[in-house]
C-alpha cells in the first residue's frame, strides 16, 4: 500500500461515527456483527453497515461469515457478516521511516549471533539477503529501463527518495533515521549491505553502493564502477 492509500485509509477515521465503530470493533476479542456494532455506538443498523463497509474498503477492517447460532444444516439460517480489525499495519510518516525493516534485520542478526556467528558479519549477511529478496519481489518495469532507473524505482519503494546527481544515485532520505543517528556504525553498515543486496539481486553488477555520509540524508550513494 503506497503512502497515498495509507493516508486515505487513516483519513477514514476523521469521521466521528466511523472512528467510534473502528475503535469498538478493534477492542473486541471476537469478530462482531453489524447489529452489535450499531448498538455499541448508538446508531441505526443500516448506518453501521454503511460505515463498517467503508472501513473494510479502506483496509482498516476485515470480514468473515459465520452462523452466530452455532447450528448447521437446513434451517440454521444464513451466515452473518462479521467485522474484525484488519491483520495488516497501516502507518504514515513523512519523511518515510522503515523501522520495521531495520528491526527485522537486526533481529535476524541477533538470532545468528546467538548460534555462534560474529555479530558484525551476521548483520551484513542478513541485510544483504534481505536486499536480494527485495529485488526479487520488486515489480518488473513494463518497458525496458536503464539500470539506474530500475534501481531508483526499487529504492523509492523502500523510502530512500533517490535522485540522480552527476551520474550517481544519491538517497535523500534515511528510512532508519533515528536509529542511524543513535547507532550510526551498526545501522549504516546494515544499510550498506541491504542496498548492496538489492543491486546484486537486480543483477546490476556494474553499480556499487558506497558509504558516503551526508548530513540530513542517507549515508549510501550508488555509483557505476564501469
């Protein structure tokens, strides 16, 4: 889900009734019916259904169908449409931050270190492998594109805000900003390995990721070695 869709989803909660319905559904341990949600916030059932379905469209709620009576077979009645909080996470930050990604990398490295691997090596290996996976799952361009443009599209999707400068790809945003400022060596080495893995996974062997710290932006620049 891109930032426009995420912002739109969160914007759905600006409506007071919709927000009240979401908070009620999210606070329940089991999926709830339209009627139960309507009673909880004090509105008509048809209005509850309208707003609940809008929350489903926004990706904030999910639905399932189940007979509330517990009976099965003929005469058991139709299954009821039930609502529950969506399993995915929606968040918006400007500039974009990816603390989930760096947390995943560091957790994987700690697990390897617990098994006896050198921690610095484990961080680099896990980050590199993640970069290769990101490259493998990236959408393929509809038309042939220059390698720098392909790489730029993948890094943009990860929040790096890439732009070309004197034939190199500079990254205006660090998605791991707060952690990078407090734990610079650790996070920047992981970032360098991550982007190196992306380049390898995209078979851009003539492009190399270099550590080039710049105030207020990502510490990595991508340059051609040809």
